């Protein structure tokens, strides 16, 4: 049986490929999910992808992951910088958590330099574009091996 990984994406990532392509690139979230799903299968993992602009939905999925998932990869978007509730939910998850940011949040506005999620994350990947998701998935496979 494949180990299940949740890939969670936060607000505005549904606009990936159309919103600020000079920062986030031209690939869509569907492209990212397809690439990651294929790679997960090659690594003997299963991937469940979710995106929401609503904080509570992300929290509900993290709670669900406690029961069924071996790991969580999360791009919390702007919730990175504001959501103690997402941090609290992640703190209740026992498996590995990897945080992904498409842009380098440390080269952007100062309010983006702090991430609450980073306090729980076992690793953070930022600034590698959508390739960061692939890197995170490869790391997740290593952590779960």
C-alpha cells in the first residue's frame, strides 16, 4: 500500500499561471499537481491535492491528514504570515511537514519574511519556482523511506 501525502495549497494558488507570472511563473496549479502525482507514483507514494482560499478548509484537511496521511506538503500562501491556527493544526500532526513557497519570501516585502508554518515544518523550500514542489516531494519520499 502506498503512503499517502497531502499536498495543500492556500489562497490565490488557484490563480497560479495567471497571477503575477513574473513572480510565480506560467505553470498552473493543475500542472504542478499532475507533475507531483506522477512523481509520487514513481516514488511509491500516493498524493491527495487540495487548494483553498479559506483557512478553515486547510485546517480541516490537516486534521483529516492526522488520520490517513504519512506526510503533509503545504504552500500556505499568505496564511504563512498570519495563521497561528494553521500552525496549531500542523503541531497536532505527527508526520513530516514540508513547507513550499514558489517565490523567495525573504527577498520580498518584509511582512513576508516570517512564516508561522516554519515553526512546525521539518523543511522549507522557497524561491525555486514550482520546481520546489518536486524537491519537496523528493525529500518527503526520503523522509518516509
